[in-house]
C-alpha cells in the first residue's frame, strides 16, 4: 500500500474517533458528499499538519458539500 493510502486510512480512523463514530460511517459520508478522492489527494498538506487542522478543514469541506 502506498504511503498516501496508509495515511488516508490513519486520517479516516482518527477523524472517526474525533467524531465519536465509526470509520465506515465517515467513509460513507465522504462518499455521499463526493469528498473521498479530494481528501485522499490532500495527503501532501494533511500529513505535515497537526491532525486537528486537517479535521477542521474536513469539517468545513463537509459543511460546504452538504
């Protein structure tokens, strides 16, 4: 698995913990909003930031997409 794929899974799992839900539910939401590929592609930015910054960005993306 690529480093991007590994980080995506890590980010997904940590974000689910942050939201106190399951990774499956979060992934479903991202898929429904058309955000999965975009979030995956944000590897270069998200992996060098604090996770909370990525979470804040994802929250904003989800609000805009809803």
